[in-house]
């Protein structure tokens, strides 16, 4: 799980900069990120992949930002991450957008 830990740390480095209203809650299968309401989840899905679920209602899907489908009904979109390099400006902007919408 070392790869997933590294990915999680990379995501959390950016998440922790979002603001004082941020709440982090560990659940059985994932970590919930909340503001006034949940805006994202981080879930290990395989030994080498984390899924980042985001609440971005109404946002168009892309090749990277897919509809959450059966992944988790608590979020609207999902980004599959297998490498720290994938936690880039685009992913960070989606996290910020979901955080802002949750306020």
C-alpha cells in the first residue's frame, strides 16, 4: 500500500491548504472531505490505485473526470489516480471547485 499512501499524501498536501472550514473524517473504506457538506472522498480501490470522488454536480465529464457511476453515490465524479504525477493542476483545480461549491 506504499503507492497508495504516497498518492494520499500528495492529495492531502493540497487539500490541507483549502481553508479552516475543512473537515477530514476517516470512514471504513474511504476518507471523507467536508466543508459544510461532503465535497470529496479518497478511496483506495486497488493496491496501486486511489479513486478521488468529487461532488461537481453539472460538470461535464472528460477522459480523466468521469461520472462516478456505481463507484459511490455520495459523489458525482471520479478521478482514477495511479501515480503522484497525476495529482496535477487540473486535479487540484477540481478539488478546489468541489470545496468552493460545498460552502
